[in-house]
């Protein structure tokens, strides 16, 4: 009865449920949270003092081992979408929400088998280094740099959404105005991480954060299973009962598979998730932080193991939140379910109002926030590095720039990109973080992946093919998102009061990914072969397979 009263009060006042119930412990929560954030910032400052040149700033001095980089990749990949968005999606949609976990994990096989080792051998700092190796430098770098920035901004939106929901929950902040201030502060800290720490600082924060996230998730998993007598069937049954959906909660169809459109949407989402990882710029630049291609391959192996264990535990997070917190309490806190994991932490720690619940809520929220900051720093670094190294140094300045000028440009670009992400995130807070990341995956798979694969494995690939593939995939995927239900036509869309959702699918991957591959092939076939194409391809093939000549 007390819980129902608390929930009703939260619904009417607009206060997040957990924050309202835990107000007496808010000082403790904020103190613990601040300590975690201060610790990660201290690591960044320490690492920033070790950053001496461009190799340090962009690639961490290539000084990380395969295991360290595997942890960092895990930390980069297990973002707010993974921890907050997927837990929320499972808690609200059951079986269909878990599809995100499966897609995110399977995607690593594509990255491991096709991209990790040859890309590490072929480039230096950015994705464009590999793409421009046997094609015309300036147009290809311009296209790749543009694509990197667009994909990164999409991904940044998801992290900002998670940050806004999370900090609002902790502070008991209600209303859109509060979240806008929170998003602005997150953006400021994000820019500090990148400009101070560079890749070394970002990598160490990602390593620490990956360890904390796995330990925190493991703790919640153990506590959830203990609550249900270590019986998974009991957990699933209780989740179905508390969801209000009954047996349907554990079966396909709540979110996808209801009709022809949702079935196509599911296929589109699956394509985007499985193919998107191998085209994500902030993941690709992680392969340059290790000294050899063997270490790059080893780091991906470690990442698959760590990420696989984490995604298995999202079953306990999502279904545990549905069973122990309930969908009504979750949606009262955040309609998209982004606060399901912190609410579950509070519940298994002793419940709202208890000291144990407050401590676990603070710890898990701090880990989640460190997750957001680490991923956001990686994304901002990837996009600012691409602007400074590809667009500024090699296109605008035509290679006639000093290393100091290039680094200064990268830091200025980080500020601008952060500002753009903050501005866009203010309108996107209604969306589920995992769904927004899936859009970033679709854009990456449409614009970047076809060009990477063609460049590495097709001798006939030309500059025109690269430009058609990148720009075609980019324009089609972003354009379809703009005219999809994500942007208008629904209660949780960016502009719920408008209606220009002419494209029925929530994810553009089903159309834009094949189009990106088709345009790359068509552009190449309709243009003359590159000068010395055979010799250049032979050089790239030897280099991508053996590492000979790699930086």
C-alpha cells in the first residue's frame, strides 16, 4: 500500500519515483556519485600529462596491450544504450527488448572476422587513413570525415538521453528544463575529458569503467537471483505477471511481429545491429591503440568474452526490473524505461527509503554515469580527430600543418561537436537510448561499412564508388530517419505535435544498408579504374594481411 501511494504521488507530482522516495538519502547519493565522477576525472588529468604528441592524443601512443584494449573496447561499447536502454527495453517489452542484446553481441563477429586486423594494418589514426590509401585523398577523406561526425553525433544523442534520465533520477529533478541543464553539464564534462586526456585518458577511464560496470551488473544479477530463490523460471514468471502483459511478455510480438510493418522493422533493426559495429568510428579507432595487428585481434577476442558475459546479465537486469520494480513504476520515472536498471539497484539494495537501497542506487548510477562519460569521450575524440586529421590537416591545409596546430584543431572541434550534441539532445529526451543507438548503427552500416569492405577486399573499387557509397548511405539513412516515426507522429518522437512520418519503419537499415553497397558497386563500375589500381591493391593486400609498412 505504501509503495502504491509513493508511486501515485510520483505520477502526479512529476518527480521520479526513486528520487522522491529516496529524498532523505539524497545527500549520501550525490556524495557517492560525485566521488566516482571526480575519480574518473582525476584519471583523465593524470593521463593528459602523459600526452606529448599526436600519436598519444589520437592513439594513446599505441602502448596498450590486447587485454587492456579489449577492456577499453568493452567500456566503449557497453554504453548507456547497453546498460540503461536495453534494461529498459526488456523491462517494458520482454522478449522483444532482449533482441537488442543479441544483435549488439553478434555484431562483434563481423568486426572480428572482417575488419579488426586489416584495418589496424592499413591505417594510422582514423578510418579515412585506410580508405584513402589507394583512392584519391581529398574527396575520400572529406566524405569519411563527414560520415564519422554524423554517426558520432547520433551515438552521442543516446548517451545524453541516458545521462539526462539518470541524473534527473538522482537529483529528483522534474520537467524538461531540468534535463536541459543536466545535459549541458554532461556535455561540459565530456569536452573536458577529451581536451585534457586525449586517447590515453579516455582509454584508462574506459578500462576502469568496464571493470566497474561488469562488477556492478554481476552484483545486481546475484541479488536479483537471490530474491527469486535462484530460479530463473520464477523470475520470468513474476516479470510476466508484473508487466501486465501476461504470457505475451515472454513471447515475440510485443514490439515487433504484430503486422507486416513491425516484422520489416525487426529485420531492419537486426541488419543495423549486426552490421553497424564494424562501421562505428569510435570502435574502429580503438584498433590503432595497440602496437600490432595480433594485439588488435586479441583485443577483439577479449571484448567478445567480456561483452558476451555482460549481455547475458542484461536478462537479469531487464526481467528483474519488470518483476521487482514493475512497468508502471519504471514508466512513471521515465516513459522510455531508461531508469529501469538504477531503480532495480535501489529495490534489490533494500528498497526506496532504505540506506542500502540509496547506496546501491548511487553506486550503480555512478557506474552508469561513468559509462556515459567514457563512451561520450570516445565518440567526441573519434569525431574531433577525424575533423582535425582528415578534414583540416589533409583536405583544408593539404598536409601543410604542424602537429601542434592539428592537436589544437582537434580540441576546438571537440568543443563544437559537444555543443551540437547538447543542442540536439535537448529535443531527444523522450526516446529510448538503445533505439537511438540502433539508428547510429544503421547510419554506420549504410555509409561506412560498404566503403571499408570494398576498399579492403575489392580491387575494382574506385574513388567515385567510395563517394557514392558514403554519401548515398549517409543521405538515405539520415533522410529516412527524418521521415520516420522516430522524429514525428508519435508520443515519444522528437516532435510529437507534427506528422511527417512518411517512412513507416523506425530503423532505416533495411533500405539504406543495401543501397550503400549498391551505390559503391555502381559508382565503381561507372568510373574508370584508379591509376595503378593493381599495384596499389596488391600493396594494400600485403599490408592489411601482414602489417608490413603499418605505422
